[in-house]
C-alpha cells in the first residue's frame, strides 16, 4: 500500500481547514457537507502504511486510522478517547511538548519531529511524526492531524552507517599505531586494540597467541588486552595461559584455523565453551582469527560483559580487516626479530669463529677481515684494510696461479673451494684452505668476494704422520688379530663349557632338592608318622610315663620340621608343571606364614617345563621374602605376561618404602639375577624411596642361538669382524647420532663388549631409516635432536616398517616430554647421555634380539 504523499497531506489540511468540528459537530465543517470528501479522506487514511490520527487541542484522539494496528498493534477503538502522550516514550514527552508550544507560538501549521511510540507488546518503535494544525475559519486552533511513519529501518541503516564510519576511523587509527616504529611492539599492539575497543564500545579487546605444548597439544595464551573503565582485566589470569583447545574449545580451533569467526551470545554456546567464558563474566563475544604468513597464529577477541550484544555480519567484515592488519604487523615484527637475531648471530660468528673471514672487492683490495684473520696472517685489521691481498698474503711464487683463480672466480668459472700457500707478516709460509662466496649488489652485479680461510698447515702435517702411523699400525693389527683368533677360539670353548656346567649345576641342584624332598616326604615323614602311631599306643594307658609323652611331642615336632623342609626344598605343587597353580599356592602360603597378601594376575593356566617352573617359583618367592623383610607393607602384586612367542615376563611390585638403586644386590636379588643369567634371562629393578619397588624378569622359553660378530669399518658400513667370536655376539646395533665424536665414542665403547656389536652408524634420521632397511639391526641407539629429520620421526617410520626392531632413545636432556614422545613413537627405552655407560649396557641387554642371537 502507498505511503501518504505530500500532496495528500495538503489535501487533508485543506479538508480540515474548510470543514467543521469533528466528529459529528465538525463533520460539515471538515467536508463542507460533501459525503464524497469524507469518503475520500477515509479511503486515503485507511489505505496507507502511515498512521493517521485526529486529536483535539488537549491531545485526545478523535480518529485513528487502521494502520495503527499493523504498526503499533492497537485497534483504533483502543486509542480513540485516549491522550496521544500516553503511548509516547517518557523521555520524549517534554521535548515534543516544548516543540509544539514553540512552533504554535510562531504560527507554524506543520511540525515534524522524531519520537518513540509504545507498541502494544511493550517495546518502543521509532517514528517520524508530522503534525498538521486544524483551524476554524476564524483561524482558531481546534485540533490537529498526526501522520506517524515507522522509521525503524532508517534508524538501523543510520546506526549501521555510523558504526561503519566509527569502525573505519578506528581501523585507520589502529593502522597508524601499527606504523609507529618509535614504540615497542607490545605498546604498538596495545595501542591498536585500545582504538578498536573504543570504536566498538566493547568491554574488552584482547589477543591470544598459539603455541604447541608437548603434553596438551595446541594451546592459546593471552598476550595483549585493553579494557573499558570499570571492567576487570584478565591478563594475569593463569587459566588463560597455555589454555588447550582440546577438548573444550575444539570447535573454536576448527573454525578459526579455517579463517572463520566465532561470534554470538555465550548462553547459546556449547556447555564446554561456556565453562571457559562465563567465569570471566562474558555475555557476548566475537573472535576473529589471526594469520601470520599464511599460518594460523591466534585470534583477536571482543567481549561484552555488561549487556547482551548482537553482532552484525557487517561488524564482522569490518573488524576482520583490523584482525588482518594485526596479523600482518605480527608477521612483520617476527621477520624483523628474525633478521635482528640473524645479524647478531652473523656478527657473533664473524668475530669469534676460529676461521679467518676476508672481504675483498673486484680490485682485490681488502675491505674487512676479522680477529682470526689477524691471528692467522699477523696483520691487524687497520694494517690490512685497503691493501691488495696479493701484496699482503700471497707469495710471489703463487701470484700467477692465484691471479688465474681470482679471474675465473669473479667470472663464475672457478669452484668456491681451493687450497693455496700464503705468507704471514713474519714471512712464514702456511697452507690455507679457502672457501669463497661471490658478493652481489641489488642489481646483481659482482662487487666482491667473502673468503673463509683456514690454516691447515698442522693438519696436513698431522695427516702425513697419521698415514705413516696407520701403515705401521695395520701391520701390527694383523699380527694381533691372528693371536686374538687363537685366544678367542680357546676362550669361546671355555665359555661354552662353563655355561653348560652352570646349567648342569642348576639342574643338579634342582634334582637334588627334589630328591631330598621326596625322601623326606616318602620315607622320613612316613617313618615319623608310623612312630607316632606306635607311640600313641604306648601312651594310651591312663597314666603313661612322662617320658613317653615327651617322645610323642618330639615326633610331632619332627614331622612339622620335615614338612617345612619339604616346602622349602621343593613344594609338591611344583611337580604339576602349571605355573599359575604354583604361584597361587605360594600366595596362600605367604599369607598363612607371613601375613602378606599377594594378588596374582595372568592366564588361568600356563604350563612350563619342570626346571622353569622351579626357577620362576624360587625367584618369585625370594622377591616376596624381600617385600616381607624390607618393604614395610602387607600387600604385593605378581603378574605373569606371555608378551612374546618365546619370552615370558614376570612382574613383582609393591608400594613399600623402596631402597636405593645401588643397594639392590644386598636385598636378595643377586642369586635371582645369576640364575636368570644362566639361561639367557634378564632382570630389571626399579625402586624409589617411599614409592615402592618393581622387579621385572624375563625368561626365554626356547633355546637361543649365537649371532655373527661384526666390527666397524669405513664408509659407515659394518663388516664381520675377525677379532670377535661370532658365537659370543648377542646384539647387533645401529648407532645414530649427528655428532661424529660422540658417535665414534659410542661405537668404540660398545664394540668392546663381547655380546654387543655395532653393525652401522648414521648421522641423521634419513640415514637411520636407510641403514635400518639395509642392515636389519636388533637395536637402534637413536639420538633425538638431529638436523633434517629428528630421532622421534625416524623412530615412528622405522617402527611402522620394521616393528620387530628395538629402539633405545638417546638425549642430553632427561625430560619427561622427550621420553613420552619417543615411547609414543615406538621406542622401547630411553637413556640420558649423561648417565653411566653401564646403564646403557644394561638397557641394551634388557632388550630381546629379534633374530634370537642369544
């Protein structure tokens, strides 16, 4: 329907001025007794959106058009007879009334003003009102026509334009702040977000920056904040530092990392997010992602803590520009910081490096050199600057060859490395290795050369001496090798004989214990019981002699002692070969005799050979006695774990007082360790004061074989050694470390062990993977921090391709995070480089070789 036009408004005024009082008494005055005029008036007022009403001089409604129902929710009959100021906003009444009085006194027939009228549902609607005066023929004011138009959309548009203008001004101010190079980056960012806070009229504006935490994953920390007056800051809130995204803020991570904002009322957010936001008093929020160099770096947020706020899409679009500017600034500052650090490192290396730096131009004039150049050639920097280096450090005999090198170097035809003779200030001739880098200007023109010179005179002399010494040494090694072969053969034979003898001794001991237990059980106990029965006959008299009673008591004691001895030597339960039954019996026996509750866990039934059953039983019993004597607790735990096809693991632990690591051999463990060692088993003890003790021993279920021995040779590949008996070798190792000295030291130390052989070395993660694929070692000693690919990533790849390989992590740092990362990648153990070498040897020997080399 059309709105009331200016012409229609004038027509209505004409009707009113020419008519008579309303309703009945004014009808003839208004419409001059013309029904068609009145009909036309009503047709106009009832067919438009604008609200039209007639009021008398007291402001009482005499007529109300139907459009009031659509605009304000009132039926005409609800308003007729009421005062127009009753639905006017209380704050507008005085202003509108004064405007009426002022304009009427000046004789105005039309007044325009804006006000807020009360909707029937309780909210106020912004309206633009045009008041037209009604006068009688004598010019006396008798009432008025009010034409009210809903201007909600216009107000919203105006507010949006004002907000946009305010945001644009704030962005301009923020950009000015970000371009201020006189302040620190922190103050620059703080000034920028302060401009944004004032422009958006929010409670808080802040910046969170992302970081990776080894334990919690991706986290965010509050780094900058600007608050409105009276709003408490959160910059010192520890809960907002290293705050993990997962699991509570996972939705934010998904949206922000994909360049999407998060905005709305907090009450509409998921419960996990409200738990983070509501304690800070946040009612409404808008968060925009920060990207730095194409990588998501964090976010900038806008909080409202006083009243709910509905953010508009236009707000998000405008403020995203500010967020992009902040991200660009942070990226720029990071680049500047990196450049500064790079310059500092360069100058630090330049002045302190143990190598001569020489800068010279195309004319071969020296433009600079460092302290080591002074030390190498004898000339001070002041003496060298501006001099031609041919006159300074090149012997006359070498001028021609060096001139050719310089010409070809400047033309790009000469390799960057060369070895030349040079002369020092005192006339000495030295041999230097030169590495040269062409220097270009901004146009790509060659302006000079940076040369690095290293005095290798002593090194060349040492190499010549080493070659002579090596030739002599190789001859001696061949002689020693022949002698060692003979000695190793004899030693191997003796070792095998001793090992067989030790196994036989254990078997003899076990058979003898079983024989003694059988004799005690089948012979002695039977005789004692028979004697006891006969003695009962002798003491059946009413008054037996005291000596007979005493003899009977002695027989009872003998039987008890015999039974106890049988249990100590070889409990009959061991003859059943079921390990779990034996351990369960032992648990009951420990509870009855020592009050120790033992929890047994593992398979319901597990059958092993007699000898293994006895060995495991005695080892567990010894460890449980240990707990009774030293742990100070009444509960222990035993777990049987068949974690490999040919390997059984037994774990015994308690929560007692523990003992120092160096005192473990004094707590009954030496005998257990020796027995397990005879059959190729291992034992590990972990004990900490007031935290208990855990003992883990492993037992091979099948015979083991001996692996081939190897030794280190050139080209980082290991060949079979003639100096080591192949049948003594148990573990084949690959050593991975980026430090050549440490790597060689490890190889030398490990290769001295009879049962350990290094079959290869690698300097980084990529080489480690290639050498493992090629050599298939039992164990890989993997350094963690290496250039290119780290030990953690190399471990993950090796374990995916060759899961049978055992990997031991090595690091200079004993940090829980590194241990956890290596274990998650698949490493079996973790050893700090600073620990004794014996710990590393013990760790290696605790591993199970994949090919069964034992």
